[in-house]
């Protein structure tokens, strides 16, 4: 699956220097969570709606549990983000920020627009480009 920013499949965007933490590919919402030089990168694909909210919430929990304190969600290949997903993302962002960490999201229009409309971007910055999300949490973007 590719997005409008990259012709590469999502699997090819996981940097070679990443240390895989978990990979879940069994539902409508799939994730790969990896440590990229001290930043937890969770690459989420698919749809985040009422049918897949349990999967998405589990992916967020795995990413937060990685313990790096810096979290980047690559949601470039998410084609729908519903209200349940926004609420789960808000809860995860509060958890990360309350523990002194930083979180940022990279995603296309299907993700950025609802997040901007709800005002959650005051807590979770949203970027169109993955390297900008890494910069926002003080990390180095994958090559």
C-alpha cells in the first residue's frame, strides 16, 4: 500500500536501523511499532473506525509501552479516521504528555483534516511529511 507522498509500500518505509518492537497485521487496522534511534515509530495502516477501534487502541498501547517517551505515528496509509480513533489518539497523547514525553502524527488528508477540525492538534501536532513529525519530537527521521 502506498500513499500520495511515497510510491513505496509501507513495509519499505520502516528504516533499516529500526528495531522492531511489535508487528500486528490481522485486522482492518494494522501496525508495525519500531524503535528508530530512541524514537518509537508506529506505522498504522488501514481504517480506524468502530469496527477496528480495539485494534487501533491496542497499537497505541503497544507504542506507548515501548517507553522511549518520544512517539511518532506514521498514519500516511490510514484511509479513514473516525471519532473513536480521534478519542483514542487523544487519550494516548495525554498519557505521553503527562509522562513528560512528546508525540506527533504524520498523515494525509484522511487523518490531518479530522484532527485539525477537532482542535486536537494543540496536543498532537500533525504533519504531512514524516521527517517533520520526527523533528517535532526531537528525533532524526529515517532515511
